[in-house]
C-alpha cells in the first residue's frame, strides 16, 4: 500500500468531513494527520484496510472526539463530540464537503492569497513549503499566512456552507481550482513532473462548479481550460520520464476525448460573448489542440488572444507567455525585448524562456547563464534535469 498516494488522494476529503463534523479546522487537520501517522505505523505490518479512506476518516474522527472530550469542559463542545460520534455511520458518505470547504476558505473576509493558500493546504494536502513555492514567497511567510487565515475563519465564525451569493464568491474559488490544477500539471517539487491526483481533483471540482453554475461562462471556461491542458499530459514526457516540449510532442498521444469536450465548452463560451480570462486561456489551448503539427499552429490567432488576455489581466506571467507566441511570428529578438522588460527574477520559467530565446539568437554564453539561473530556481527534479540537458546541448 502506497500511504503517500492515499494521503494525496484522501487528505482533503478527510479534512472536509471532519470540518463539517466539528467546525474546527485545526482540530480536523491534527486529527487527520494523527490518523495518517497511525496508518504509517500499522499498515506495513497489518496490511491496508479494505477501505483506506474510510479507515482514515473513522480513525481521525475518533481521535478528534477523544481530543474534544479530553480538552473541553464546555457543554457545547462535549455535545459536538457526542453528535460527531453518533454521525459515525456517515463516514463513507462525503457528499459535497470539499465544495463547502472551498467556499469557506474563499470567504471575502480572507485576503485572496490566503484563500488560495488555505484551500491548497486543506483540499490538496500540500505542505506549507509546496504552497510557498507555488506563490513564489518564503516558507515562513506562507506559514504565517495560513495561521492567520485559519484564525480569521475561527474568530469571525465564517460558516461552513455553500453560499447563496455564488457569483460574488466565484472569482477566488476559480483561482483556487486553477492553482490546484497547475500544481498538479507542473508539480512544484519532487521527482514527478505531473501529479495526476491534483489535476483530477481540480477537474472534479471544476465539474462540480459547472453543475452548480451551468450558465456562468468563466466557470465553463475554466473547466475547458483544464480539460484542454490535461489532454496533453501523456505526451509531455518520454518513455524515460524526460520532458517533451509542446513543439516536439507526439500529438497522437493527446487525449481526443478531453479535447472534444474542451472544444465544445469553448464553443459554448464563444456563443455567450462574455469573454473572461479563463475563457481566453481555454481558447488559446483550443487553437493548439486544432493543429495537427506544431508547424500548423495558428500563432497569429494565439497572439491576438493573448493581446485580449493581457488587456484584461496585465500580469507579467501573461506577458511572458505572450512573448513565446510572439517569437513564433516575429522571431526571438522581438520576444527577448519583451521578456527583458519583465520583473520575474524568482520564476524559473522566466529564465528558461529567456535562455531558449538567447540560444535561438546564437548568444551561447548569455543562454548558459540564463539556464543556470533557471536550474537554480527549479524545484521539480524532472524540470531541472530537462534544463540541465538543454544547457549541456549548448556546447556539445
């Protein structure tokens, strides 16, 4: 039994169930972590239980009840423990607990960065270090952000439920889901390029949101974006697990079912005529998925879509991605001029893209320096090895 895999797949589910039962995030996290620690001690010798998820939730619930009874002298908390014990029969029935937890984490009382970080922590089970890397901030800063966010939910009595004003609460929820997907699509650390569990969780949450808000174009756009991006997952690495760039991918390995579903959602969005950032990114990916070969890609259309996206969300990340498309039309020199104006020194892809542009211009020494900068900032082993090979190829 791969306990690490069970942790990735079930941590968020277990925390969600316990938050519903006890209304205390810290208690839920501690109890679930205790349950996994117990699993690490027991399962190697006794073997895994028939339902690992059910075992984790039941064990965590019992630990939480014990802790509440031991530490509380208040009648209401004692009653909560008794109620949770009586509710034990619902261990296998999770329902929409994770969706409720997302909307709790994304309450307007919390800062947007805290909303996303807390959901990644509670739903995705990411460590503080992993979330810090995803946000490009130091780990202590992220730790303080998480503590403050949980304290705010507790002190303000933020309810654990799906709100009635869904539209007003939508933007941070979509940001959360997309960041979970991105963390899965390019894992910020470790030896795996892709964390399929996080991608699947983000897509599942995206489908839930579409079911909940079928007429909201940005919700549909986000799901389309994730489906069209995930469709390329199998082609992103070779048989040895090494990175394969988009232009070199075997497009017969792209998932046609996901592409068909994603493109249909993009067409639905186009008919609505209410473009938003996720819809535009989905449209860009739909253009890529239309091309039978890299050479057949409609780069002018992609640049036009990036122009719209940049006008809507003028971030350096969007400008960096647009520069990649510009390079395919007007060449690396024009793209390099765009890239050099961006302030993204801590972002490894900034240096990786800059290195590639310098390489294409034949500026070997500058390209090597840029690859070194990218390698120093890349935490994912597969990405780092890819960058090392690119750097070595400069002088071979």
